[in-house]
């Protein structure tokens, strides 16, 4: 199985970047739930790790107001 993920964010406002990164994290988590743990082995990368990384990216780019909403 071949998987390629390309993400380019160059001029998005920080809040848009946060929303996009959170959506990606949510989508990857949903796929992982649907496909099971075997997909990580097949792809050779931890899907949980990818979810964590996109969630961190979202957190970094949240505005102070958004950060308060997520706490």
C-alpha cells in the first residue's frame, strides 16, 4: 500500500492553520479507528504519532481565544 501526504501551508492566517491541522488530525484518527492497528504496520509509521503531530501543529497555531475554548 502506498501513501503520500503532502501538506503545504504558506500564507494561511494562524487560526486557519489550526483548523486545517485539527481537521487532518481528526481525519487520520478516524481512518485509524476504521482501519485498525494493522495499518500502522503496513505503512511503517505510527498512525497515532501522525495524529499527535497534527494535533500539536493545531495547538501551536491557535489564537489565545481558541486555546481557551480547547482547555
